C-alpha cells in the first residue's frame, strides 16, 4: 500500500512539472512591472539663460513607471528603455508646472507614471561683488602672531539665484597659520561664501575659487607704554586719565628686542568737558607694529565738575558797532546757538543776560557783508564760548 502511494506522488510531481514547463514555454503570461527613479531630462535650457533665470527647486527629479508586457519581454525591459523629458520653452520667473513626456518601448503597455507634471521654481540670476576677508585658522604658539601682508584680490563676484547671493554676508579666505614662516611667504587660500551665521552658502558660484596671500609669522613682545598728557588742569574743571600700562608689539626678533618702551602722541585734555574714551596714537619705530591684542589702544578720561549748555539767540540780541555817522545797519534774520563750557555750578545758572553779542562793521562798505560775531561772557568759571553760525549777514546803507 505504501509503495503504491509513493508511485502516485511521483507521477503527480512529474505532471505538475510538465504543466509548469508548458505554461512557461507556450502560454507566456503577461506581467506588471514598476521601474523607479527614471531621471527627468530638461529640454531647451537656453530659455533660462536667455531670461537670466536659474532653477532653485524641482519637486522631483525622477518618475516611476508601471507597464505590462509578456513575461519574456518584461524581463528584458530596463529603466534605460524609457525617456522622461520636460520642455522648458515658455518658462517664467517664479513657479512653473511643466508637462512630463515619456517615451517607451513599443512592445509594452504603459499603465501609469508617478507624476505627469514637474513643478519648477525659478529666480533671477544675479551677480554681486563681495569683499574678501582673510581669516587665520589654527592658533600659533605663544609669543608669535600671524600677519597678513597682502592678498592677490580683495573682492570677488558671487553669482547665483537672488536669494542665495543675498545670503552671502562675506567671502572668507582661510589661511592656515601652520603653513606660515618667519619670512614672508605666498600661500594659496580657498574662498568660502558664508552667511550671517558663518555657514557656507550653497548654490552660488565665485568668479575664482582661491587667492594668494602673502603672510609672515612674526614674534611678539610686551613693552611699557608711555602716554604724555597736557591740559589736565586747563580751565575751571578737573580731569583724570587712565591709560594702558603696556602694549604688545610684533615684528622680527631684532626689531622688537631693540624696543624698550612705546611712547604715544601727547594727549591734550584741555577741551574735554565730558568723560570719554580717547584713542591713543603710538609712535612705532620702523619694522614694529602693534599686535592684534593691542590694536587701537584707548585711554579713559574722566571729567569732574564740568558743564556744557547751549542757549538760543537771534538777530535782536546782537549789538552792531562801528557803523559811523550817516549810515544804518540791519542784521538779517538768524537763529544763533551759543555753546558755553566751564564749571558746572556756573554753567547751569547761566541766562541770556550773562552774554554780550556784538558784530563790528568798522571800515565795511555799503551792501551785504558777512561779519564775524563776538560772544562774551565774563563770569569766572566760564572757559569757552562758541557761536553757531560764526558770522552774520549785515546790510549797511548810507542814509
């Protein structure tokens, strides 16, 4: 009984294999196949350049196609047998919906494509000139400082879509301090277009990709700073000044080692009636510069018991002198600002009655004359009186 069952099983298996071979070899059934990511080719791209446009986005770059064919044919069909194109004729600034055309082998049936349209966004293609900023990367050892002597270019043209170009806040040339030497050396540095956050901007093109920077690795040294001061007790107010005690200089070893101290130009405090920061001007010997850590040294001036006030006057407040007999003088309308500086207790109590304003026309001929205005306030504690404008117009006439 067991033997008979085995024979039946073997016969059934043989019949099944024969039937499958018949279906494959004779019937050749139809299959449905999907091919993915067939690239979309853009036609007539000259339309973009003719209008100074650039594509900034496409919603997809490829499509999927689904087709049916007999199994023997379907097995041979590849993605390269399909072509997907989008014609850019008539494209405009902004958003565009472009029809996708698909060509296929003639011996298949195209069932569907994943998208019939391509959404393209364009922007105006612009070029803007940007400053090149040299930046030094990789810090150097102590008592040295990398110094840039010159750069082959200081500006570069940046091109691309409007939004991308406008994102570029600066173009930097990164200079590796590790490549620098104690003698001047020319080094090639790559340019990078960066946004406000220091991130590289994609989608822009630079007119050139690198610059040549001549740089040197200089020695540094800290030396005393001497600041001569004058006018500290000038007028009716008191002043003090706080200055840096030292600066860091740089240069070659021989030059900086020969420096015992750096002296600044004299700081004249006589006209300071308000506390302020003062820019110091160091007198540097040849071959010596200030280190980046000491560039633009400042002093702090503090002023005590000082006051400044500005009072308004007009032509009616001015006394004309030197007219002589038989002549008349008329002052043109004028808005005068008289500014007074001095001790605060005096300045804050001033009124118009404390001033004498005059204009001397002695020796002037008939007609309109520009005459120097004289403003006087004789109170003790008043250090300076200035008028704006300094001259007034006076019409002189013989009567």
